[in-house]
C-alpha cells in the first residue's frame, strides 16, 4: 500500500467514510500494529491542520466539521488549532511530528507512569500537610479562645475576692480560710 493510499484510508476512517468491512480491517490493524496507531494520530493531526487552514475540498471539510462538532476531543484539538492559527497564522496551527519524533522510546511509558505516581504521592502528601496545617490553625485558635476565657475567669475571680474582702471588712466577717 502506498503512502497516498494509506493517507486516503486514514482520512476516510477518521471521517467515517469506510464501509463496514474496511473499517473492521482498519481497526484490527490499529490493534495489532503500534506504528499504524501512531499513523492514525498523525493522520488526524494533518486532517485537522488542513481543515483549519482551509485546504480541504468542500465535501471533506463538511465531514470534518460534522465530526469535530460531535467529538469533544476533536473539538478541543480544533479549538487549539484555531487559537494557534489566529495568533501566529495558519502555518503554525500544528506541529506535525515526524515518525522519528512520534516514536515512543522503550521504557518511556514506564518512566511517565513512575513520574505520574511520584507526582500523585507528592500531591497527597501536600494535601495531608495542608489539612494538618489547617487543623493546627484551628487548634491554635481554640487555644487562644480558651486562654482568653481563662483570663476572663481569673479576672472575675480576683474581682469577686476583692468584693468578698470588702464585704467582710464592712461586716467584720471573720476569715474562714
């Protein structure tokens, strides 16, 4: 199969233009050939780039527009493409990776998984520390409140002792202590 034929089939699959048997064969190949799966992503990127750049014929552009309208994932990619095209011009809408740059080195997915796990653990630890700091602030606030109440009680006690002493002095009540 030539590159042009493969590109045409990729576009037809992406836009839903393949018959049922061809689509089934295509999907089987996607599941069994990692390079072909990468080609699908590249083909999707190129198709969106061409659509954003106004390079598609009217029929294909309408099919892509319908597809983008019904796919949140493609809508997000198209929004990004339109935003980049508006900021830098249509030629900068997408950077299409080459096969070499699109290839995932062996072990990279494990590295990404490990880094993701480390990041998740770090986030959980930070959340725990934030919760602990929040609890500590609440306890410190409660401690200040209790200390203030205790100071008020002591002040009231001193006032009561003075009043009692004055009353005893006036009535000559003997100390009972």
